C-alpha cells in the first residue's frame, strides 16, 4: 500500500513540476528582479541583530 501511495505522490509531483516548468518557459512569464545592494544590506543587518539577540540571551 505504501508503494502505491509513493507512486501516486511521484506522479503528482511530476505533473506539478511539468506545469511549473511550462509556466516558467512561457513567453508571458515575468521574472523576479535581481537582488540589489539594499537587499543584501538588509539581510546582513537582520542576521547581525539576530546574533546579538542570541548572544544577549546566552549571557
């Protein structure tokens, strides 16, 4: 029974992957813009704040 469920899952997964690939390859697909310098600064700032909060919590 678990083999049938696994097979069904794999078939569903393959169908979903195929539909997403077709969507991405379609001419009307709008690609996500690249990350900017501000995005990287925001990510690094958030990481530093998280590390500081963790260190304060340990001490």
